């Protein structure tokens, strides 16, 4: 039976898909990039456009609901999680990936530079050189953009980019929707009703042993020497504990989705925000995983820190290994 927030959930899915379309298109266009809290904390017109679209549509449909959203917060809006139904939105997670960036177009001199050494200049811009095949060419018509030719416009980007929409009522997370815009993967989780990716049920790996774990993290926006030292030393501690690997993909929400789907076994970060975490938390919990504070205590969505793992044992091992990096709280900014 449809739950009480069915209409909200359906609206979130529709808006995430629409936002994804806008982001996919914008990925291949030139972008104006500005910085926020640091030189590594980026924002574009598309972040604003998508956030405005999502919020204005939801506000019209659900006028009594509250909103917490990344770009509104950056412009000074307070992040307060009350008991009222609240949407927690990251319009583009992975903005740094989103802006990186190869702005050439099909059949220009840029294509020649890209294939340098393996293919002579293009006489016919309708042809696509295959750099790994000794200069062989395909006619563009033989090579649909959806195929991985290594030359499709999106493959010249770093396309690990998502839209994230979480929803909480009485301070409890009810559902989360995360859309991987370029791989067109829709992750959803609803409290008590499971987690899915494009309709397929998600399960965490169940791994308990840190020495068999693939661990994901993100760097966070602060880049001062003391913060970087702590960040690297945390990574070193996990590698000393013999984790198989520690990866940084540039999108906390999609990294958390990798954990939910069993592709990775754990995630930790200092400096992520409630909009990076809200939707993913429901998805991970519904996939059987654990999301806690880096102290080992219960998750505090506003505390800008998290350990998530396939099992409680794994989460505690990671929490114990970490040194704290202080980022302050989202609700005190
Ligand atoms: C950021 C990314 C980044 C992580 C930050 C996030 P944004 O989100 O996920 O990888 O290190 O903590 O805030 O700014 O791209 O939406």
C-alpha cells in the first residue's frame, strides 16, 4: 500500500530525473564557475538553476513544507531541521567533477589534439578516429553516442555527478532519492520499504573485516595544511589497518550509493553537509548498512561528519581509527 508520503516520494523521483536531464546537457556546455568557502568549494549557474527548479516545484505542491538546500545555505539561509516535513536538497553533488571539462566539440582541431600520435588530422569531421586501433576510423553515424567509443562528449568529462533529495518528518529521514545523472541510475530508499537502484534491490556487502574492505572517502572543502595533514593521516591509518584501498570519487552521495550497493564496504568523511548525507542515509540503512557519527555514537545529520559501513563492526573499527577534523555544524552557520 502507498505510504503517507507517497506523493512526496513520487515528486522527488520526477524532479530528480528532470534535474538530471538539465545537468547532463549542461555537462557538455561551457560553465561559469564561482567559489564559496574555499578555492575547492565550487558552484555554477546550473547548481542554482536546478536548486531553484526543485524548490519552486515542491513549494507549489507542498506549501507548508520546509527546505534545506546547498545553495540557499551558501547564501545565508539557516539549516534548521524542525519537526515539520523538510526537504534536504543537493542540486549537484560533485560540482568539481561537473566543471571538469573538455570543451572541444566533434570534429574540431581539439579532436586531433586528443588523438595525437595515433591518428592523422581529420579530413572529414564526420569520422571518429579510434586512438587504440592504430588510427582506424568509424563514421560518426556508425558510432551512437551511447556507445563507449572513448570519444563521446561526456567521456571527456569527469561525469560522476548526482542530484540528491532527502525528506525528513519529525526529524526522522523518510526517504532519499539520488540520481546519477550520466549513468542514469536512480537510487531510492524509503524507511521500512527497502532501497533500490533502477528497480533492483540494494544490499550492502556485509563485510566486517577492515583488512578486506574497500573504503571510500571525500576530501572536504578545507585545504589548509593542518586539515590536509589530518585528512592524509586518517587515510594512512586505514591503509595501515590493511584496508584493500581508499578511494575518492568526488561525489559523497554517489560514494555512499556504492556502499549501499555492495561495491564498497565503508565510507567516512569530515566536512560533508546534511544535503550530502540525508538521502544517502536512508538508502544505506534500507540496504542493511549502518550510518553513525565518527565518534561511534548515533548519526547527527547536522554535525558534518559520518562513518557509514556495511556492518556495525566495520563502522566501529573505522570510527576508532579516525582523528577528528573540526568543521563546525550545519545548524550553527
Ligand atoms: C561535495 C562533494 C565532495 C565532498 C564535499 C561535498 P558538492 O558536494 O560531494 O566530494 O568532499 O563534502 O560537499 O559541493 O559537489 O555538492
